[in-house]
């Protein structure tokens, strides 16, 4: 299924080999529950409409049967709503299934390497063997000694009849560092992310869920923090991503960058980076007295200058910022260009479709620093 925010849902009927009726509906349900920000009732309403149009079920297995299976399998539960009435909500099991689905959808067509961390170009005392050898030096760990090569040297140097292994025979296999990375992902939740009939927040959520699932499962030594920014900025938990909504907010990019840098200052990893998904238009800053200065008309020089200052501050802290700009207004692109220049980071001007692949590529390649 594809979602076109201007016109609604476009559904492409697809029958996976040997897919059970539950699995077929569950694939659609995961997409819908992401689009509805975790609203189960709305997602089921959409599912019933799609069923009428595309005949997803039959008399043997209905939408009501599907809901009952969701309960039995632990994907939904009864809960109290904010107004005190009872309702149905999704469980942590569903949240994980949604993140995995996002990972498969966005990154599934890309080549994956083995488990572990990110390779760097530096040799030394690391945990990935390079296939290159050198003589043993005092202080090298025993675990770094290549037993096969050392025994071969002993046979060559001392003969087989009087076999003995000396320090001169020992060989150490070089290894590479695997860089640990601390990432902060910033997501713009200002009202402009859903203006003009274009849903930019749902793809941003999918990318965030996929990136979180990628890092936590494939790079467990890495860290990822996710924050959202509107009038202010605050962190959210990975489990809360499916429920993320756009608010009636302006865009306080400065607050988001300040919070991101505060988070990364506390990380012990050498390698740190910020990813920012935005439509590129900062329109708000918070003053020292707690009031807000807001201006949605064009690019306000006062606000923009503070954004550039934050970009330069991140550069001093050796924190690159990669901006994924999902709007094509020329004047916004000029702002992002100047912002990126101040930080010496990267900028991608992208539509929503290729957003995930671009973030994935940058995450995979942006680790070339030696751990100290």
C-alpha cells in the first residue's frame, strides 16, 4: 500500500506467497497504525474501507476475526482513554513490529554487512582482524597473537625435531577499530510538516523508527536519541515514535540544536552526529526572559542568524549536522546551504520517497574517526 497525503490512500493489492489471512491484514494494519499515529479505531476504520474496495477478507476470515487475533496474539489491549472512557490501544509488541516493518521497508533492499560496529581506516588494538601481521611487541595482548602464524614461524626457525616457541616467533594480527557512534535525530513537528495537503511527518516517523531499529539491533554499541522540535524541543522515547503527531507549532530549530548538543556533550563516544529532518524554515526562538519571538513570513534575519550560530557551535564541538530538507523552495535551500557551510556538515535536498535510503547511506559511511 502507498499513502498519498493529497488524495488519501492508494492501495496496491499484493498477495505474498503462503501468506495467511492474518499476516496479509497485519501488513496493512502496521502501515495504517503508523499513519494514524497509533489511533487503533481510526486504523480499523481505514482497514474496513479498504476491505470494501479491495475485498481483503471473505466470510471465512473477517475484520472482526482479525481484531480478535490481534488480541490473542498480544498486539492490542483494552485501555482507558484520556476522557476516562475505555478503548483499544496497541502494545509494545506492535510498536516493535512497526519499527521492524519500517526497517524492512526502507532499508530492506540495501546490502547489509555482518553484525558489529562501523569500520574505520585506522589500525591498532581493535576487534576486527585485517589479515595483516607484525612482530609481537611487549604489551600486546595474548588474544591478539596469531597462533597459526606463530607456530609456523617456530617450525621454520627451530625445526620440527626440537620444537620450541620463543618470543621471536610470535606474530600479532593487526586489527581495526570499530567506531562507536552517538546519533541525535531531530524531527520537525511544526505545522508546516502537514501543510498544503502534503504529509511529511509520516515518512519522517518511518525513517526514525527504521533508524532506531537499525542501530539498536545491528549496532548495539551505538546510541541514538530522538528529539522533536516545534515551539520548543524535547526528547521522545523510541517506543513513542508511532504516536508522534504534528502540533500547531512554529519551528524552533535553535532549541532543537541546543538540546541535541547538550545530549551529545554527555556521550563518551568520540564520534557524534546530528541528523535533522525538516522543511527548512526556522520561525521561532525563545528569548532569555522565556518569551517567544515568532515570525512565519519568509526567513527572519534575527532567527536565521541564531541558527547559523548554533551550526558554528556544533562545528567547534566536532559534531557534524546532516540536514534532510524535504521542501524545494529555493530561498529555503539557500538557508540550508549557508547553515551547512557554517557547520561544515552535509545537506540533502530530498523528496519523501528517498529519505530513508539517504539517511541510511549517511549513517553507514559517516564513521571514519579513531576511538581515543
